[in-house]
């Protein structure tokens, strides 16, 4: 296999519109790209989304690995909610925490996941397991379950299990915790004063629970903790990714970066250095959301890093095998439903009922237990 194809299987990219352009198809096929991330610019009504996902998955037959592609989206509920009506309009995650009922959290994730899977979206960048422990933080706010780390921990397991039951890939974010930051990492690199003890006592508690609950992925936060790693922010830090996530916590799922074009990265590091250092630090998947020029630069930079001996091809091959193994564990990555069958799931009355109960802050009656 060509080296660019190995690196491509470690890369997720954004696309420009409601269908793939000829250039996007060519790039995905030639570089064996691992997956696509959908944003508001890519999603309209259910049939368009259904057709787009089928179009994306059809490319696999022409690709080196012949593997299904990740089709990811940010669907948390509330402010971070890409899909419009007739999809169920889920309220913010805080409403789940307010009810203090893990069974409700489980159903929230399960039902959301089922709607995504029905149209072909197989990866949700959720749950957000940050703790909203700084009222000045406008980035997280009601995206968090609670201001109480124990409440976030309590709901994390139920959320992960719900997504897992739906068949979708889940992704805990933003490691090791974005709930205290005031600066938005889309605009600048947040710098936090905490030491390891503080992170272990508070911020990391829900992540540890997510790992024990077998969350499929964890997303790195673009945050600097100079009292822990004085040189590198988390996404580029071997201390956080290899030594903490992989060695200390023994997490065997996939580590995916947050968008590597966010200004927390782009303002401080060279575009070609970022993907190389991320992989060097222990990331398994590189995420590029909005800049079409960046993925080609990333792939070429990693290929050159192997040529110079900075990265080892054998290490990339190991990560490549890990990604393929994760995909094989999810047999439903390629949507098997017809569009009519999908529309029986989208906006289902039981999903609408649960969403309404959450908005009204009342316990739903007769909710199915996660153990049934």
C-alpha cells in the first residue's frame, strides 16, 4: 500500500456542499481518506443527506482499503445541532443533567444515534463530557451535563451506552476538559493553570468513566496546561496522549484531534508541523473540517516525515490497522435501510416525546429501561 494511502486512512475531511465535487471524490479515492465530516453547509432535508451518505460510502469500492468511511457530525443537542426538522430537535445536554436520570440520558443518546444511523451518519462527535465549572465560559455552557463533575460522570456512562446501542461511533470530548476555559480554541489557544492533581480530581473524572464505558473515540482539546506540559498543548502532547490516555488509562479506542485548522493550532504552529506532531504525540486520527487546502498538506507532510525518519512507517501501519479494526467492529457503518425505512425513524413520535419532556423538565412516562 502507498504511504499516502496509509496516512489517508488516518484522516477525516470536510466537504464543500450538498454533494461531492469531482475533485473531492478524486482526492478521497486516491488518498484512501478515512472519513468525511458534515456541517450545516452539507445537510438540508433527509433525502439529500441520505443520498450524500450513500454517495460517500460508494467511493470505498474504488479505494485501497475498500473500508467503509466514517461519516461524522456534531450532534449534541441545543446549540450544536446540525440536523433540522423533520429530525427530532433535541434540547441541550444540560436538560438531561437537570433530570438526574441515567435512563433518560441513555434514551437521549440512543434515539439521537438511531436517527443519525438511519440516514447513513455513523459517527457522532458526542457526548460532550466537559464540566461547566466556570460561569465565564461561553464555549461550553449548556453543552455540558452539569457544573458538578460527579453528575457529569454519572451521566457519561449512560450516554456512551446509548450511542453504542444505536450502532453509532461515539466520541467523548474535549480531553482533558474544556469546561473551565474562557478563550474559544476556535480563535486562540486557551492556557490553563491546573496541575495533574486538579485534572485527576475534577476534569478527568468523566473521561475515565467514558473510557471504562468503552467510548469509541476521544477528541483532544486544543488547550495548553503549562504546569503539566510546558512545551506542547494537549493535541500535540505525548504526555497527554501517549502517557496519559494510552499508558496510564490503558484506553484502546481511537484518539482523534479536534479540527487542526482551528486558530488555537494555526496561529502558533506551521500547517505541516501540526499533523506530524499530532501523530508523533499519539493521535490516531487527524481531523480537518473547513480548509480544503489543509488535508493535502497534512498527508504530504507526514509522508515527508517518514522519508526523513522523524516518523516510522511501521508506527503508521500499526495505527492504520487499529483504525480498520475499529471499523470492522461496527458492522452497520454502511446504511442498510431504504429511504422509506429511514423516514420511519427520523422524527419518531417517541423521540419527539422525549425531547419535549426534556424541554419541559419533566420525567417521561413509561420510558424504556436501558436494560430491556
